[in-house]
């Protein structure tokens, strides 16, 4: 039982000290920040585009009527 606990402890220490997965985590964070920024930017862009189409629709409606 002690030997198994020691092996588990040693494996956990290797994982904690290992820097191999660090790059993957950093890339994932960069992608998450880009996705968040794109989502926030698209919301503002969609609001402006919707306002532009409403203006065009209103103008065309006035010319038709």
C-alpha cells in the first residue's frame, strides 16, 4: 500500500513539475480571449448593422408610400 502511494506521489510530482502541457494551456487561453473579444465585437457590429438596415428600410418605405 505504501509503495502504491509512493508511486502515485511521484507521478503527481512529475505532472506538477512538467512544463510540456503549459504551452497547450497558454494557447487555449489565447484562443478563449480571442473568442471572447470576437463575440463582444460581433455584438456591437450586429447592433450597428441592424440600425443601418432599419434606416434603409425606413427610407425605402417612405419612397414607396
